[in-house]
C-alpha cells in the first residue's frame, strides 16, 4: 500500500479511536486491511467489556479473522493509532500480519520499537514490516486531550 492508502486506513482507525474516547476508553483504534479492503475494525473496549484483552488491535484481529474464516491473515496490514503493547504485538505476529502501521510511538509500553521490539525479535517465527508515524499528530492529540480531561 502507498502512503495515501496508509493515511486513508489510518483515518478509519482514528475514527474508531474517537469512538473509544466517547465511550470513556483510552482512545486507540485499529483496522486490519488486505488488498485495500478493511477486514476488521476495533477500538479499546477493556472497561466496557470488563476484559483486559479487549484492546483495539485484538478486537480488529478477531473481527478480521472471523470475516476471513481463518486465524491467519497473511498479506494483511494492521493499522493502529498507538504502537501495540506486548499482548497485541504477539497477537499480530501469531496472525501472520505482514505490515504493522501505527501513528504514535509508545515509549513506555510499545512492543514495536518503543519500549522493546517483538516484531523483529530473534525468537519469534514471523516478522512483519513496521511503519511508524502515520498521522501521528492526530493520534497524539486524541490521547493528550483524553488524559488531560482525566487528570483535569
């Protein structure tokens, strides 16, 4: 996918992040796409679902796998508004995601180059290409507004 397609897909993820924010969740959204088609969508719902695994990326992967009829998603890209955590990075590797594109880096918890890098670790059996910083300013703005309001 080209940069304009990456921005378009990230715009969908940002819409989902805004939905998470509106529901009182940390504003993170994710989409899984293959061949220009969105296969899966998700946004943070850990509080609403009372599920610590209900991160945007996990929900998008579940949605995509159900639509594809397969737990493996070769050739697919995952777009996330925030760098995935260890759990989400592990899940996208198990799903065989080919390309991870995210907006904002997470130096505390990010597992795609922020705090650590699982996407290119020598002990994993799948690697994926990583692109960081697509629509970063918009994603950071959503996060900053959310946490400023919370800390108010």
